[in-house]
């Protein structure tokens, strides 16, 4: 199963993908907040996509073979979004 069809792997990929990291101390607060907001947008989009895909599968009567994994991926993505929100709030003081 590809990452595209595996919500758990795709969700984890959203957290780790991209080259948006910089050596410590090289980002000012505004830049850091911008990067965190972009990451949050991608995670929110992924959360919406997986939720929609899950609902379509259930509505069509298709068995959702990895329901526990999907639930876990959704909860982890939601937790990551909440962490990003708290981090942005702390950075903005």
C-alpha cells in the first residue's frame, strides 16, 4: 500500500516531510511562526482528506480495513495540530 492510501504513513509523512528546518537560532520568531503555520495548514488539509476518505468508504459500505490505524492517524494528526497551535502562541507571546 502506498503512503497515499495508507493514512498512518501519510500522516507521519506530513510531520516529517519537507526541508523546512534550519539550524537552531537562524530563524526569527516571525519566520518560525510562518513555517509552523504552513505545517499546520498541511496537517489540517491531510486531516480533512483522511476524514473525508474514511466517511466515503463507510458510506459506500466498503470495509475499511485499517480502522484502528486511521483512528490513530487522525488522533495523532489532531494532536500535532494542537501542539503547533500552542507553539505558535508561545512564540508570539
